[in-house]
């Protein structure tokens, strides 16, 4: 025992040794970007009065033995200094006209003096540049960004093409960068089935191949109280309808009014738990939450609004339709003229007056692919209800939901927080 104590003093940190200062990384105006946007990353030393700090900038990636090792809450990852890190030595690293190559987790660190005194590395912050046509898509079930503690959450990545080498990543709110666990490589891509989600698992999830190909990203929030806000997982386009639902674990009394907030300000009070904004604009983008009397308020969720792409899509379809119609009319006129001339000059030659039209169909229907992935247990069963012979002949079907409540007292083994 005496030997162990002396060894601890000999190799342990000195009480007089100063703890390295901390730094804080901020991203403005937003970490969620479109191609061509500009963004500013700023690094600040939070617990030092000195001002002669020099700053360095890094990408945070999965642990690689050839790069510097960072440990955070038992999770290991690496940092790789940016090639142009020097231009942010003053504490500000700006990016103009961003593209997909700028997507990733960033970190910063400061140093001063000679020999240099270093700060800690900042917590990694994710900078995300939306890809209009990503090579993979990430979905979540239940299809919402907020979840109650102990909910079962399934994340699935569907890769267009060969899914080998793709992985499902997460950057937790506490700065831990790692693969989602437990992760299974399915036929279409990796899946991660979190059977009972906890607060520390909140963060951003995405699929990636190497460090240059990405799916969409999903921001997952875990509600510690009994209220959550159901909001769109993916960005909406201008002109879409935004529907928000306030959910309470025990259910909502129909006589209670529900309040909805945007960026901290009350925007609407509803007699029901649903609020809808029709024809949303870019100005409707922001942080939303809801509050039910006698219950906790929901966490905030970011609702993203992108520039409308429907106008371009509609214009393309309309243009193709007009071109097809013009083609058919032109052929019809040419055939009519030809027939008229032939019949006028040579009565013996019969010319058919029939015109054959070809049907032009514009389709954008993706080919369905079968998959077998883990599923979260559901408490809803759909039953088919038929409305007589007429409904059967027309193919109309009504579905009703039957809620099956498990009255058993199952026991679960809680996963330990790392």
C-alpha cells in the first residue's frame, strides 16, 4: 500500500501544475448551410486574460494511429490540422462559397509563448453543407427528430449503389465523435438500432464514405421531460406546409390549450396539439418548441427551410410537356399537308387520314428495393376494413389503428453511460 501511494505521487499530476485553458468554438450565422453560403468559425479562450494567443484549426475524424489522439468520455478520435490553418491564427477562420468538401467536424486550439503553452482542443462542431442529390439517404423511425427517454430509435442508411465501406456516424452534444452503436451492415447500407435511447445520445447522425461522401444529416434530440415537439426531420422547401405536433407521454386533455413558440416568442395558441403553417417562407426557419399547461415544455427543434426547388421542377416538366405537344402537332400538320398534296396530284394513290399519336409520359418513380433491417417494436397494428363489394372492386381500403398495450412487466437491463 505504501509503495502504491509513493508511485502515485511520483507519476501523478502535480497539484501546482496549472490546468490547460479551455477554448470555445462558435459557428455563425449557422452550421446548417447550402452550397455557396459563407460561414465564420471563431475560437475563444474562455479562462485566460492573456490576449497573445495563436490559433490552429483542425478536422476531427475517427481515430487514426498516425494522427494525434483525443479522448473524450472514454471515446477516442483524432484531429487533422487544416492545410490553411495559419490564416485563422487570429482566432477567426472564415469560409466563403462553401461546397460539400467543407462538410465535417471542426475543432480549434490556441497556443502562446516560447516554449508554447497549449490550450485544450475545443469540442468538435459539425459544419454541414446540404447536398441537393446525396449519394445516400438517412432515415429515422419514428420519423421525428425528438424522442422520449427509453424510446426505441432506428436509423437506416440507404446507399445508391455499392454500400460497402459506408458507416453511420454520430457527433454527440457532449463532443464525442464515433460510429453509431450498435451498427449493422445491411444490404442497402448501415443501420443503428438504439433500443432505449438516453439523453447523452442526443446529437447529429449521418452516413459517410471516407471523408468526402455524405448522406443527409439528422439532428436527434432526447426529451428529458414528458413533452416533445414533433417536427419535420428533413428541410422543407418554400411553399410547403409546416405541421408541428405537441406530444405528451400521458396524452393531452382536449380542453387544454397548447402554446407554440418560435425563437423564444409565442406565435400561436391552439385548442388542439397541432399547428400548421401553410406556404412557409425562408423567414419561418428557426427554433420551435411547445408548452402544455401542467407539463414540461418540449426541447427546441430547428426547422430548416430551403429555397423552393418546385418552381424549377415544374418549369422543366412544363417545358417538356409543351415540347412534346408541339412535336405531335407538327407531325400532324405535316402528314395532313402531305396527304392533301398526294390526293390532289394522284387520285389513284390513297393516303390515309389516320394520325397515330404517341403518348409521352414523364415519370420520376424510384425503383423500390427490398430490405431486411432491424425494426423497433410497434404498438400499432393496422386492420383492413372493407366497405362492401363496390369498395372491393374499386380497390378502396380504409385502415383503422388498433393500439395493443403490453400489460406485462418486462425487465430491461439499462446500458451504462460511457
